[in-house]
C-alpha cells in the first residue's frame, strides 16, 4: 500500500484511478496546478456501440494555460449535459446495473456546479460511495512541480496513453463487437459489474 498518493482531479475517472485510491492510505487531489487541456481533468472515456467514445466537459475561456484548476468554470452555453446523459443511456441502457447507478449520476451532472473541480469532486465521492470505499480525500494547498516520485500520478494517467492500471478484463456491454477495451471510466465497470466492481479493484 502506498502511504500517500497525489492525483489530478478528473471527470468520472478511469478504472485505474480507483485502483490507485484503494491501495493508498492517504489521497490528495491537486487543486493548485494550472489547467491542462485534453486530459481526464474534464473528460472521460466510455464504450459506445461504435467503440470508445470521449465525453468532454466544456470550460470557459478561463480554462487557459495559466488558470488554476480550482478556478476553472464550466461552460453551460454548450449543451454538454444532455449530450453526456444521452450518450451514457445509449451506451449502457442494456448493462445489468445501469438503472441502479444512473439516477444519482444524472442528478449530479444536472445540478449545475459553477466550477469543474466541484463537479469532479461530487462525482468522485459518489463513485467511492458506490464502491463502498471508505477513503479520506484531501486537497493540495501549494503546487509542487511534477516529479518521478512513485506516488505522483497527476500526469501519468492520460487519455492519450495506454493505461498502466485497470487493464484486466471484465464483461463489457459491447465485448462481442469490440473485444475488451481497457482504460474506460469507472462507470463502465460499475454499470457492468455492479457490487462486484469492488472485488475487481481489490484483486491482484
């Protein structure tokens, strides 16, 4: 078990993100870094009938290179909420545990938080509740540059890279079309495996 890990904030994070959380004693979310585009900070990957699909939360122009992640505001002039919810429904409506979890996810997405980090945090705590993970999450108060430290995962989990974690196979809705697709959002695991998701995360 890592005594302490450092993660970025993330929108419906990938399975590997929760593997790291379950193996850590202390978890800190970076909130003092500058916003980084095209990362899990405002996007997630799900599995649609046509293959992997990226869902992105649009942010206002404040989400520019020198804007701190804690200050980045969501852009509600885009109809992203209905797009995301329709995509989740179309992709997972036939998954065995979809109806068990979807309503609460829908409620958070439609709640309209102003800041991206607040949306991400509400969803993170809800995912931890679904997974019955009792973890204390802290937030950074100062920024430390990226390092090669074993416990610094802020920039190691990326939608542009093959996942280092969460690649062990489980049943997915479209396995028969796509084969197993790793690196998807935790909701893919939850919708397909339900309460057994926790066992998957803890298995070696």
